[in-house]
């Protein structure tokens, strides 16, 4: 599975994982999940 994370979700995952719903966190932590992080350029 591929999950596209917004930048703030990625930061929460690192610093405040309790802000992420349990189901989403479970999906993020599965070994077969590919995490992609969006970036905003200026």
C-alpha cells in the first residue's frame, strides 16, 4: 500500500503520534506500506 502524507502528518508521526488516528498509524507502521511525503516548493 502507498500512503501520501502531508508534511504536518509526517511531523506529527515523528513528534506527536498521538495526534494521528490509531487506524492511520497502524497503516503507516505496516512493513509493506510505502510512505510518500508531499512537499511544497516556493
